[in-house]
């Protein structure tokens, strides 16, 4: 079982002359939905409110077969208002995000973490307190037996202290087995260093696989047995919302099906070949190309990927 921890929110996307559209999102939720659509059993630990947006979140998770551990709470569901640029990328303004996982304690948390063969975390869920401390403790408790994946998905408007953000991200990097980040993430975290150099430094800090996505520039993969580059697949771009999350889900599915995920698999993952990493990343590139061809974070199914 995959366990995913992080925020759920609702994206309100505007652009051009069309009226705004509403999509359920949040990077960890997108990854969980992406995994479920690829037939990977997954449970999401998140929060949302008892409001209309929260109902949208709950219905989306149910419809896609994502299990939940926590129900709605008394705080409003978070929203992100995005403005699309001509290339289909969104610049977000976030409402005040209440991020707490008060219910994820005791026997519930212990059993969930013990049952997890893999734990994926990231984005605001691993950055905003008080929930971020819960996420970090979960990673530390799961790491002895579970594969840990992490996507920082930095949001400077909510975490503007660059030095503090860098320290926090590096703490998760040291605990992770698989890391995905965009070139814009790394450019903000380390403005004086090339993103490829940063990705290589992250690999040296502990993970077995680091993947750097660069939009139309494709993706670079870094592992101990070699570096690879996979070109982006041409697509008619509706928007780029959720493309990185679809890529992450496809990478995790590919690693799992090849026997690199779960108890006792950390050393095998450290020895993954460049050829096998390339094959997995090509699958992820296909997933991203499908996602950008339609509105919102709408990851592909297993049938659409042809696997």
C-alpha cells in the first residue's frame, strides 16, 4: 500500500476570456489520484472542511478509489486561485491554508504507517506548520521499512523565507529515497546554482533517485549507476496544472512494479540501472503529456498509458 500525506485544495483557474474553472487539486492529492488511476492501492492523509469545496474533494477521492483516513473538519477547505499564462502555466494566489493533522495520532497513525510499503510527502503538507511536523515524524517512523518519496513543490508566497525553506527541504531530502523537483523549484531554492548541479548534490545527500523536470526541456534522472535525459513528448497544451504530479505517480508505479518499492528494497533501488530509470521516466513523460492536454490536474489511467 502507498500512503500519501499532504494538502488537498481546490484550484480556481482563470485565463483568457473564458470564465474561471474549478478543479480539485493539491500536489499530494494529485499524486494519490494518479496512483489510484494506475491501479496502485493508495490511502491519502489530508484535511478539508465541511463545505462545498470539501464535498468536491471527498467526491473526487471516492470516485477515483483513493482511501481516506481523516474526515472533514471545522476549518474551510483551502483554495488556490491560478492565472494561466499563454504557455498554460498557472501563477497561484493561496487563501489562508489551515494545515493540521490533529486526527492522525495514536493507533490510527501507528497502523497506517506500519502497513505502508511506501510513503509519499511534499508540497505545502511538508512545509506549513503544524501539519509539517506531523508529516516529518511520519517519514521518520516509516523510513525503516517503507520507501520514501518527496516532492518539495515550493510555494514562495506561502514560505517566503528562502533560507528556512532550503533547510526544511534538505531535511526531507536526507530521509527520501526518491525525489522529484522542477527546475523552477531549484532555481528559487538555489538562485546562484544550476538546477542540474543541485539535483546531483541532492543525490549525494541520500536519495537513490532524483528526477529534475524541466517542462518542454524534458526530464533529467540521476542515480548512482548513471544519469539519463528523457525528452518531453509533444502535446496540445491545455494547461500544465498537475503535470509534475502525474509524472511522480507514474515514476512511483514504475518503480513499484519493477520491485524497487517496499520493505528491504532500499539497496536494490540504490543499484537501479540507467536503462531501467530511463524506461520509467519515459512512462512518466507520457503521463505528463496526457495531463497537459486537458484542463486541470487530470492524470491518465493505466489504459491511457498503455501498460
